[in-house]
C-alpha cells in the first residue's frame, strides 16, 4: 500500500502548484507573456482532476468529501445557480458561476491530494513565496515606478489582471502574512521568513488600503492573543511591526486611514459620502429579495437604481447576502466559523501549545480573521483566495482527525 509520505510530490500536486503560482503570482504574465497566451493556468485547472483520477489511490484523505466545509460550498454554489432564475443580469451571473465552478474543481482535488503535513507545508510555502514576490514588486514600484501608481501614490504590483487593484493586492498580502508567521515560528531558517513578514507588511502600507490596514491589525491582534501574550520574543515582533508601520506610513496614508470612522452624516443630504452610503442603500434594497438575491454579480444594479451611482458595494458580506440571498449567506458565514472547530478538535487531543498542528490551526484562524476584516471593505465574494483558505482549513481538519491523541512535540 502506498502511504501519503512515500512520495511527497505527485503529478497532481505539481499541477496544483502550477495553478497556485499562476493564480497568486500574476507577475509571471508580465515577464513570460507566452504563459498567458497558452492559457497554462486554465490547462492546469483542467488537467488537475484528470491527473488526480489517475493517481487517486496514493492519497489518504478518505473523508474529505464528508467534511462540513465541502457541503457548505456545495449548498452555496447550488443556491448561486438557482439565482439564475431571478438574476437581474443572467449573463453576468452565469459568468460568475462558471468561474466559481472552476475554483471549486481545484478545491475538491486539493483537499484530497494534500493529505500530509509535509504536503500542506509545500502549499503554504508556495503561497508565502507568491505573496512575498508580489510584495517586493509593490515596494519597488512605490520607490522607482511612480507612473504605475494609482492616483500617484498607491503602490501596485501590476497594472492589470487579478490583484491589480491595490485593495485586492492588500487582500493577498493579508491572507499570506499569517502563514509567513507560521513558518517563522516553526522553521530553523526563520530569518528568511522574518524578511518575508517585514516585506509583506511594508507592501500592505504602500497599497494605502484601508481594508488592508484593518486586516493587518487583525493579524496583529490574533498573533498577540494566540502567541505573543506568553512569549516575549513574539511580542517583540509585534512591536517591531508597529515601528515599521510608523516609519513607512506617510501622512497621506494616515489621513486616508482616518476616514475609516469618518461617517458623519451631512444634514442636508442625509449621506456620509463614504462607502457606508452604498452599504446601507444596497442592503436596504437587497433585503427585498431575501431568498435567492438578485443574482451573483448584480449588486451594482441595486446601487445604480437607488443611488444613480453604478458601483460595487465594497463589502463582501453585504455583496453575498444581496446577490445570493439569506440562506446562501448563512453557509458562506459558516466557512469563516469552521476554523474554530479545528482549534477545539486539536486542543482536545493535545495539551501542548508548542505542537505544530496547534500552531497552524491558530494561524488558520488568524488568516480568516485578517481575510474577513479586509473584505469588509472589498467586493470579493468570489475570490479564489476564499476557496484556497477553506481548502487549507478542511485539510487541517482532516489531518487533525488522523492525529494520535498523545502529545506530539515540534
């Protein structure tokens, strides 16, 4: 019988790594445009399930498809499909459904083939590398390529495609930052990951993203609560990040952050002239369609009709509830609640805060906290990142289920 550890890298895993790199490191398309022309990322997504079927006896995540997270996604996607019946723009909804199905196909293979801690670490390191390289390019653009900056001051890693918007770019950074912290804590080569952490933090600052700032704060709060309260060396890391923030945050950025809570209502218009206006208006219109919503991708019709301003709602959770309905929203929220089950499951088995799985479980919670805080200011209901994060969550739950009850030290 072939065990999970007998061959760490298989054809499906290589294909998955190609998909991850081409999705989360889109800089490659700038330097190797032939990859985009050949549509390698699409081909890798197609080849992934085929290669898995051919090698499925090599993997041991036998109960992955019985995991609640899998069913949350299934129900959410089914409700999204039913949304076609009531969609304001069926063409837009159909396009979003097609994209989500592609993401989900990658998800269902990923949760089966990543069945060991070593394989999961390979995936997580790949994500950290992608985030770090994107961060390096963001910093470079900030200092040396001002012409590529949005509004003359907000740093970009690239000027088009996925993560070309500085807010979406900050979401990538905030999602990968906790995993850089994870390897910093468990790796012997922690200096490399410390450099990655500092690089990503500086890049978040240079995006000038308010959602990015909130996500960074949530990472800091989570890291403090889970680790730094009892270990001074980690407390020093938090203090160092605060110093870095104060050093690199410009006056323009600090002024921009001050608008996060600047929601004073103008008595003459009854509006705040902030994103809060869109949140309130779109939500008020959206609750008129509570069952299936208005169709995936159609929340901007609500804003256009009610405000005469055709724009995105800039809040993922409001976007989900108005576009897919209340029931779908509940299952979407459950995807964010599920990491708590990991921690309870592992801590129940192992009373050891230095255990590698305990550390990773807490890091996954931090990543979800950071992701949720960031998308509170972004319309990213259908980001590939949420599929990747929930896959990591499910995989960790499967690894925890297979873990012996005795203590396991680093």
